[in-house]
C-alpha cells in the first residue's frame, strides 16, 4: 500500500492530467480514488452509507444506523472519473446527480457537506 503522501500526490497527478486534456493513468486514477475515499471515511466516520467506486473501491461512512445484511438502504455509486471530479470540487454533487453520473439512493446519501476532499 502506498503512503498517504503518495496517495495525495496521486490526486494531484490525476487532476494535472485532466488539466492537460489527458486521461489519468489507470494506476494514478485508482490511487486517487482510494485516497479520496479514505479522506471521506476520515471526515465522515460511520457505517450508514456505502460509497462504491467500481472497480477501485468501496467504503462505509457517515454517522447513523449501521446496515449489516443485504443491499444497504443508503448507497452512492459512480465511476472513478466522476468521483475524482466530485470529490475535488470540480463537479458539483447536485449536478452529477442531475446528469445521472452519480447515483445516490437513501436519505443519508447527500455527501455534499463533506466535499471537496483533500487527502493529507
């Protein structure tokens, strides 16, 4: 596993690639997604919302009732590129939901109060 410093660097490298008009390298994007998920779990500890960014990661976060079996009632799911943009504030949460780029089901799934994220 990479150090936290390298993970933060991966977010910067992924955003730099986007700024150049390039798609981030898959490894860089994977590390950036994981770094941002880690930061979200740090900012919003809990187990009431499952955030899925296939194929790179999934976490449980946000205080509230814990879900233990079957399909969780509070699920956020999106692709890695959309997660990178939303988590870093380059795409508004509400816009991503409206555009269908991010699916959020359940009463606790609006994560906008925790965004943007900056991994340490």
